[in-house]
């Protein structure tokens, strides 16, 4: 069964949705449904795709008193 939902978007979010729709060719409703479905399924945030790929010191803290000894 389908259900209709009306929501109010901020200008910033509405602009993002319009740009995403134009660039992908997908309807705005499908983009919203896909994002809601991803949240429901608990998919990892997109930034986690970089996990384990970055190099550098293990302890990035530069403040005194916060570094592990």
C-alpha cells in the first residue's frame, strides 16, 4: 500500500534535491524514497567509504594532555 507524505524543505535542501534530480535524471520523489530506504536499512554514511584508505599518524590529536602515552 502506498502512502502520500507532504513535507516542508529548507531552501538549501530543496535546491540540493532539485540539482540531484537534474544531474541524475531521477524524479525527486524517488531520490527521497531511496534516501529514506537507505536510512531505514542502516546503510553506512557515504563518508565511511573512505575508512581505511587514509594515511597519517594514528593519533591525530595535537593538544597536550589528550595524547595517549
